[in-house]
């Protein structure tokens, strides 16, 4: 595959990100964003101005009411702020964000950026049976910017089957690093959440990134940290954890990326394309039931 054309700045920054101590930096950020004190409100005010954060739909709009920066970052929205897509047999966006890439899985390979791809098997932690469920299926990679709403919701009714934690690096998931760093999403720390749905198997992969390193789910609380350095999995079939479309399933403590994997029973909305901005609940596809 032809390698992407990078400018000198992207090459230098990509090299610096490779040698950066990702986890120690992210642990410092984890600690700082949970401190209470008089600097919290000024920090939130600066962040809102710097990144253009829209607070008009937040449940708490008085920023002095957030005890820590992280509480502001994972703020809840008003119930009517994100209506779900109308119609039957629909998939809705699980997050507010921007589509990085989407389309068909080519045999077992996902498109990352021009000149970059990676395999489903390495993305899900090396499980060939799990990866085979999505052979020639569909994928959508959605990037959450710092100004986005950072809770993650279900795109379809589903039952949780398994959660896999895959340790790894914490490269930035900004667009320039996606172009610069090979197999980025298959190298970063991530949670692979496997579901059964009316559209067949579906995986939601929550990808960690620099300064994030903290991912929560509603069924297990804070997963990373403190997860370790080996791949681990938990079987949830007996727990009967079921979700309705639109239910919250997790959150990023600071921004990152969600990757959806489905079978070929799903067809993405024709308007879904790289660069498109989404709100949680917006229509992204339809499916043929099993």
C-alpha cells in the first residue's frame, strides 16, 4: 500500500509522539483533572473559550458547580438535547464527533487513512474467531474532539456478551497522527465491547489516547486505569446486561475515538462520510434483521 504523504511537521511530531512517555503523562493529567480547588472554575472557563464548548444543552450550566475539571468534561446533557433517529431498523450515532473513516471492511482490513490500514484481528486483541464475525462487514471510526459531549450511547438495542481490555500505547488520535502513525488504533490501549443485536454481532471499540487513559463503562465503572499490561476479558453472557438504543454505555475522561464494527447486514447512511460531524442519536445506518 502506498505510504501517505506527510509534511515535515507531521513527521517530526509523529516521531516525538512515539518516544513520549504516554502513560506517565496521562496519569498526571488524570490526577490534575480530579483535583478540587479554586483553580477549577478558571480552568473550565479557559477551556470553554479556547475550544468553543457549547454549554447551552448541559444539565449544569453554572460552571462553578463542577467540583473538578473531569466532572465538567463528562457533563450530562438535558434529556431532550439528543433525540434518537426516527424509523425502524436504524442505527444511530453513539457519540457526538466527526467521522474519521467509514465503509466496508475489506476481507479483514479496516481503512485508517491514505496509505494506512490495519486488521480487525489485531484491533480486537488477536481473537481470530471474534474478528471473523466482521469479515467483509462494516466499520465506522468516529473521533471525539475536546469540545464534544463525551458520553457514549448504544446505537441499537443490544445485549453485552464480552468486554476485552487490550493494553497499548496512548498516541493522540487527532487527524494528523492518524495519517502519520501506522496501525494507530490497533496499537493504542482500548476496550472491545462485544454485543449481540437484532442486526447480528456488533463491537464497540473505545480507543484510549494521550491525556485520556481513563475509560468507564456503566457495567464495570472505571476500567482503565488500573488495568494491567496483559490482554484480559470478562464474559458477560450470564449477566444479561441489556441496553436499549440510546442508553448510555460508557464515557471517555478526556477525548478519544469510538470504532463500530458490524456485519454486512448493516448499510451505512449514504450521507455518512469522512469529515461529517455527528450528534449522538443521529441516523447513521439501517439494518436487515437476522
